[in-house]
């Protein structure tokens, strides 16, 4: 039986994207129950983790973090994200999963160069690279020296918990609404949606997620300047229950992001049977495929035309269109994701 360590350290931020990825990866890996692999899970200290019989759980420590040469050896060490705090000793083969290179656009030139240098160091030390989209694989090849290490693309698994009896938030009233979600940062491009709302005066726009950021302040200022305070709603971070009912009841997900390694809300909205309207940037055309509608411009007039045409097309037979979306999302199941990683593990170990 081959020993594999999986680094779950990002569970310390359970409600972050990487925290959720780590949680779901652990849950579905255990459910797959591979008999030929012996897993050890590295997890945050002082964290209760539901353990699985037959597998080992090791808390992180200062030694494991800062003196990796004393870490025990494994047949394989898998870091679930590109900037891991803990690394294997030099005798242990290392699989590094890279989610995105968004820092290239999010950071200033000097900071981006530092992040890239740090990532290059990890890539140099890693034996194998995986990534979550063909778009990110292309970025990796363009910006990093791989020295013959071909990135293996494994799309993320996506899981949307259903709450069929959940009521709509009271702040919506009876108005039809559009929905979007994410941490308020420049790349989410939420400000592009605001002038669009002048074309839909009877609709509300719900922008959920942490808005206590510099970009969040810009969004609020723009809402005030455009007189949209009653039309654009910022509920902040929301529960899974509220997220589901917003996905399910929205007329559409509006997602004009300009930098995504994957684009989780795209598949979550489709799982709820809701149409999605996307930019053509980064990974979004790859993930949305031919089931999404796309904006070719952020001009409000053109965005409104695309939205109106797309909604009319979708609502010709909304029930059938919703079923088609849900069928499309089956390829992004966690079962498929874990199956692909187990195949990769076995390929490396053989």
C-alpha cells in the first residue's frame, strides 16, 4: 500500500475558496475509499476534523513548516494549492496543484514579480504539477519555467448544497433580480454591472460577498453616484442556504470577471438551473462552454442587449433549458475530480 500525504492546511480558512476546496477534496477522497493507497492528512492545529478509519491525521507544527527535511517520507506529497506553508523532505515526490496566476493582474508589478519568483521556486522543487483549467495551464507554460513538467489539467469538483424550503431574503421584496457573488476585488468587475441596471429599472441586483475592501468602497460610491441605492443590494457574506435560494430564484447570474482560474459560481448557478452571463476573459469560456451567454463588450447598451436576448432565448422553454444546464454540470462532479486525482496518484506511483 502506497503512502500519500495530502495537505489540508487551508482548512484554517474554511470559508475561503481554498478552504472549501480542501474540505470537499478530503470528504470525497475518503468516500472514494481507495484500498491501494494509505492517506495521511496534514491539518491545522486545534481543529476538529472528522477522521476516517484507516487513515492518519497529523497536525501542523513549526518543525513541519520551517524544517521540512525532518518531515517523514511518503511515496507522494500533494499540496492542494500553489503557495503551501508546508513542504515535503527532498526524498518525497511532490505534486503541486496550481489554481491560478491571478496575482499577475491583481498585484502591482513589483509584488507580482515577487509572487512569480516564489511560485517558480515551488515549481522547481515539485516533481509534478496539476492545475484546474486549460486556461491556467496556458498561463503556467507562459510565465514559468517547467523544465519538462507538463501540467495535468483536472477541473475542480463543484458541490451545491440544496435547501428547497429556504425562503428568499426579505430585503428582496417581490422584485425580479439578478445575482452575482465573490470577494469585492478589481478582477470581479462588479462596477460594469451598475450602469446596466438602468436598462432594467424593475429589477434588483444582489452582489454578495465580502465588500469591506477598497474595491467594495468604489462599488458603493458608484452605486450612490448613479442613484442605485434601492436597486443594488450588498448583503455581504451570506450563508450556504441564502446562496442557494439566490442562485435558484435569480433570473440570471451576472459574472463579468476578468481573471478566474476556474469560476466556481458559474457551475453553481448552472446546478441551480439558472442562466449565466459571462465575460470572455480567462477561464470563463472554458468553464461556461456553450451553455453560457457571453458579453463581447462592457458597454452598458451592448451588455443590456445580450442580456435581453439571452433571457428571451432561455425563457422560451425555461424548464428544458434549466435541465440542460444541470446535465452539463455533471462533468464537474467531485466524484469525477477525485477519480482523476486518484488516476494521477497511481500514474506517479507506478
